[in-house]
């Protein structure tokens, strides 16, 4: 029995570091370090709006305001699920915007409740695990 436990321990001691290094390397290789040119053009075009949609204390015309306008437009045109998909995709493609993710997701939640005229259950049905559940939290406030 001791030999079996020792053998399992040795196997884990040899394979675990290899597994951790491999998965860490793969994770780093999948991070988009340079945003695609199409997204840059979309952000520039969206930031040239009149700023009536942006509700953040940030300066009008900032990338997070442009993203907010895009997300709210997507929510109005389709449904909160497509807006959350866009938010998740943007967080992967533009990691510099991740500090605003919670705020944006929460605002999407509140906008979804307004879109469905106060039907919190319907708005929450679109919740996804993006930005630590901030969408669901925003849909209740």
C-alpha cells in the first residue's frame, strides 16, 4: 500500500509541473496582444457619437464610452444576450477595458430591466458569467 501511494505521489510530482507549464503557455499564446483593425475602426466610429448614451463619469469619447454605446445599441436592437456576448468578446480582445467590465455589465442589467418594462426575471434570464455576475446584480437594482 505504501508503495502504491509513493508511486502515485511520484507520478503527480513529475506530471503536475509539466501540465501547469503547458496550460500556462497555451493561455498566454491565446491572448490577443494587438486588437484587430476592424474593432479599432468600430471604437473610433462609436466614440464620435454625441455622447447622449454614455452615463459614466469618464470623459466623453473614451473607449469605455464607445463600448457602452455599442453595448446599449446591441441590447436595444437585439437582446441582452447578444450585448453580453459583445462585452465578453471585447474583454478578450481589449484587455485594457477590463476595469470597466463590472460597471458596463451592471449597466446592461439595468438597461435590460428597463427594456422589459421592469420584468426582472426576464432580464435576468440572459445572465452569463461575464464580469463576475454584474449583469444579474444590475438587473435587480
